[in-house]
């Protein structure tokens, strides 16, 4: 029976009780090219109107006590639980990831809802020792304003949730520009949010809005002076364009950009674990995760054991329709992604690589490529958003760490070792220079409880767990004088005549 993605999308919108979106920006499934629906692009003037509406929502929402704000996010989490299957399926249809990963992405939204609900009672500030008698000093955290979220195609819903759920409990309003390649998932998420808001009762209208379009729509958010925080996820090229524009108006920016993630496999590693971790991290999501494993440094003593085993996995991993049981690798997002993969493999060959796999399999499906490289050449230092793993030998851990850190990006990293000294060195200040550093698990598949993000060309932002919430609030330092005197800081004598 042939697969019909458009009919599958229609069923999902029926189930959600949302009319199938119609508009000139058409979303086509990478699975079979079917037109899933369309949205109307928002020109800059409409983005401006959305921001003004968000501002009004913010002025009301900031006065709502944080635990009550958390209640809205709790209700939204309930809607997500109810529609996990439908939304996960829509993510698979639109982004091409396997159903397990589509469902996992929605689970990540549910998890961040739970986290944010707890956080809504924990937006703590410090009480600070003051040098002046009869004084008290403290810091308070206030809602920041409007958070603009620009998201990438490969995590079409979870990244918004990481930002938005924190922003809502922090008292902010959110305007979201999803990727123009995955706009329908955003329509569905907004519908679920609206359901939660209706059950909540008195949330201000327009607390959460979606604007659609490509770069120009994003730029209107980037440049709007009322967008207090611009959180942008996507390529380093996008971040390079966005960061100076936000800086020019002294806005805040949170950047989650490209990765070029590495793993070191040391001689003491549990190779059975390592091979599974390498496979999930390198070929999972068809190599289209920011945390995808792209560079593998294998100790020379075990290289000829591990790499042949990986070649077998690469040759046999099931590639195809991501909604079919058993498929582990779905299609790439579009023709350009397939062409970019072919160009990268040509470059790797020209730089001395031996390419295994990497062939087009029809449609937008490709066999993942494992490339044995003589060393770290320019192509290995480039993020190609496709399932290409460059494998290299190393002799000493210092050499492997230096090669690992030579990448311009700094998102995620891992070491497989059972040697405590090696593990600790990799985690230390002299070890991996990434924002995420793992031992005996791969670089992809982070949990929401930790702060997520990376250094260097990855942009330096942190979202999701830990204290990432602080980016969505403004800090005020307060000093209160309860004495009958006016002592000045630093002992300054300013006696009036
Ligand atoms: P992309 O940069 O092409 O687009 C991302 C978003 O930015 C889209 O919504 C796009 O419309 C918008 N955009 C592009 N140029 C813009 C500009 N000049 N001004 C304003 N908005 C602009 O990225 P993509 O192809 O959708 O996603 C893949 C990339 O995203 C990879 O590099 C991947 O590593 C990265 N990514 C990073 C993270 C992270 O957390 N670090 C997560 C997911 C994806």
C-alpha cells in the first residue's frame, strides 16, 4: 500500500480539531513529497503587530504570581500528554524523523512543562551581605518582556517548548517564528496551547503567538526593539547574521547554533556499548541533530576492531519511511541536504578519505556514510547536516583532545573509557571545550534537566534546565536602609555643609 503523507496530516489535524492550515507557504513531507498543508507568511508589518499584542499580554502576565503562571504550563503539559501520539506523528511527517524520535520530541516538551511548573515556585534571588549597618541587600528577578523564538527544522517543537515554558513561568510573552520547513507542527502546538489557555481561564490573549515565514520574517523579530530576548536556534551562518543586529539595539540574544560533535574511544572502552552509542549518535535522526556525532577519534589499538563493526552497522541500518516499524533512519529534509551530503563526501575523498556508504537510496533517503580519514582535514571541521561520520585514529589522549577541540564549534562531546584518569581529564578544564561533555554515553540525546548549549561557533547560549531560566528574567539588585543614618558605600564621607 502506498504511503500518503497528506492524508496522514489531514487525519492528525482532524484529531486535533484544527482546520488543516491553508496558505502559500506549503509544507511538503520529506517522506513522499506530499503537500501537508500551508500557512500564510507574515510580512514585517504583521510581525510588528504581533509584537505589540505580545507587549500588551506581557504587561498583564507579569503581574500574575509565578505559581499561577505555572498552572498554565501544567495544563499545557496535560494537552501535550493527551495528543502526544498525534503531535509526534506530525513531527515525523513534517521533519522526517522516525516515529520514536517524533514521540520523544513531544515527551521532551512534556518534561520541560513539568520542570517549568516546579520552577514557577523556585525563581529564587540571593540575600547578600552588605557592608553598611542597618541595611539589607538582595536581588529580585522580574519578568523580562517579549521573548522572540526562531527555531530550526530539525527540532520543530521541542526547542520552542524549552524556551516558551520557561518564558511563561518567568512572566514573559512569546512570539515564535518556526522554520519555514516545518510550520505545521507550530500550528498544532499553538492550538494545544490555546486549549490550555482556555481551560486556565484568565490568561491574557496573545501570550503565545506564531508568525510564519523565512529569513525576512525572522529579521523583523530580530530588529524589533520590544523583543527583549531573541532566542535563535539554527546554523552558525544564521547566528552570525542575527547576533550583531540584536546587539546593535542592545537586545539580549540566546544562540543555539551548529555543532560538530566528537567522541573519543579509548583502549579501555566497553566496545559493545561504544558501537551502539556511536550508531545512535551518528545515524539517528539521519544525522540531522545539532548534537549528531560527526567526528570519531579511535585509539589505534582498537581502531581495527571497532571501525569494521561500524561499517557492518552502516551497511545494514534500515533506512526508509520513518513511520514504518523497524526504520531507524528517515529521509533528509530536502534536495539541498542530499546535494550537500554528496558535496561533502566528494570533498572528503579529495582530502584522502575512504568513503563507505553514503549512496542516495531514492527520494530523500541516503545510506549513512562512514568515512575513514587520514586526519582532521578541512571537511571534518565543517558541519554537514547529514549522516556522515569521519573516523580517525589517535595515539595519545592529549593528541585526541587537541584534535577534538580544534573544531570551531563547541556543542557536545563524549569519551568512552573505563579509565578514571582519562575520563576525568576529558571532563576537566584541560579536556573537552564543549558545553556538553559526556562519559560512556554518546553526545546526542540530552535530558531537559541540564542546561543545553555550547561554546565557540555554537553561540554560547544555554536553554532548558539548570539555571537557564535566568536568561528570561531581569535581575534587580535592591538595597534597603532600615537605619536612621545614611552611611555611604566604600566609607565615602559626603558631609553636607
Ligand atoms: P537555518 O539556520 O537555516 O534556519 C534556522 C532558523 O533561522 C529558521 O527559522 C530560519 O528561517 C531562520 N533564519 C535563517 N536566517 C535568518 C536570518 N538571517 N535572520 C533571522 N532568521 C533567520 O537552520 P536549519 O537548517 O533550520 O537547522 C539546522 C541547523 O540548526 C544546524 O546548523 C544545526 O546544528 C542547528 N541547530 C542547533 C541547535 C542547538 O541547540 N545548538 C538545535 C537544532 C539545530
